[in-house]
C-alpha cells in the first residue's frame, strides 16, 4: 500500500489486515508505555486546509505513539492566505524532509491529485476531502462495529458479513457516508441510507446500498445506526427542511432508540449537533459509541501509518474521485 486515498481502493483482505493491525495497536495502548519505535526517524506532516478536532489530533497521537517526528501545518496563518498553491506548499514541506503527508482539504480530489501528480514522492493519506472520502473514518467505524457486533477477540480476521448498518442524515454532503458505504460493502455488510429526499445524492442508485425515507421502519432491522452531521456550511438553505422538521423525521431520540434491537449500537463520526440530529439522552447513553470511535481512531490510524510506512504491504490501487 503506497497511499490511502479512498475506502473504495481497499480490498476485503486489505481492510481486514488494517483492522487486525489496529487491534494489535489497541493492545499496545493498554500497556503502561504506549509507544512503539516503528516510525522512529520518519517525519510526517499533517496538512490541514479545513478545520478538524478529532482527525487532526488523532493522527498526531497515532504518529507520536509510533515515534515519528510530527509537523502540523494549518492553512490558516500560512502562506496559503497569500495565494500559495497546493503544489508549492507540498513541495516546500517535502524539501524539509517530510516522509508522508496526511491531508485534509475542502476540494474533493485534492489528496488524489497530490498522490498522483508527481509533485511529491511521499505517501499521501486522505484525512477527508470535500464531499468525496474520509477513509480512516470508515476504517475506525468498521473497527468499532467489528469489536461491538462480532466481538473483541472473536472478530480477529473477520469482516462484517450480514451486519445491517443504517446511515442517517445529510448523505449528500457526507464523505463519511461515501467512505462507509464503500468499506462496509467490501466487508460484507448490508447498508441502508435514510435521508430527506433533498439530501440524497444524484446517482445513489449506483451505490452498493439501499435507500429509505422512513427511519422508524429501518431501526428495528439495524445492528448499528450511524447518525451523520448536517453540514450546513456546505448547504444551500433550499436543501434543508426546518430544524424541527428534520429532528421530527430524521433525529434520533430515546423513543426511537428503543425501536432498535437490544444489541444495536448508535454511532456518530462527530462533531455532533445535539438536539437536532441526536438528543443528549441518546448521545450520552451506553449504546452510543462516539467516544469509543474517537479512541479507536488512534489505533486505526496507527495501523494505517504502520502498514504504509513500516509494515507489510497489501496491494491497493487508486480510484479516481467522482464526488462533487
Ligand atoms: N469525524 C471527523 O472527521 O471529525 P473532525 O472534523 O473533528 O476531524
């Protein structure tokens, strides 16, 4: 594996290897000394052109636990504000000895361009690009599902065959939804999207999943329900029902959660908009894995970095971005 651009680039065996490696990383995190020497002497740059809390800090924690040297670059306060291009920014960083680049960018396709343009030689990891992909989010979500729905030890070497996963909300603007649909399908899960009609992407009929507009009918048949953030910053007001209407039809409250099977979990990639997408009662309940997902993000990103820069090599090809 040279780059990680899209969840669609991962085969089942690639994905299971990453999840199994993440499991090993999680065991290291349980030890008194959490650090591994695997990436000692390597320098990784976190290149963030969009805001982030979880992904940026999680990558930094993962890199430090693998003993890499870390450079954090935020577009805000950099020469990007003077008009410097992605190419010149990346080449400037590589000239300073960067061995890998983790990039978040508002433009769908920016990580693909960086990985395939020949501008730099370093491996590129997509930390979220526009509405296109967020592959490490999908991997940490799959890791969380496998641990909770298959078992912590029983899950090793296994996929998510037969698990029924429901994604709810703003699918149109969600790179998390696209990445999860791709990866969950590869791992054998049955995915259903539930969204207001104005927030369902054109062409969704070609995606490997079902679409429903009736959350209450889908909930009793779900092993995991992932609520998606409503991305008002990417949205034309005409796309959106009123907050009250959205919450009434697509929000998850205690009454709705009670319709889910007893073993089923509630997920959210964060940041959550409490009240509208998910009530505090649900977000703070034992069935909600939001904080577990954050912890698992560090293990999963350690696994990706280790496999890209220091470990075994699953074969991965690249898929040209098609997200808007
Ligand atoms: N889930 C996620 O990508 O969160 P951040 O935007 O805080 O990184």
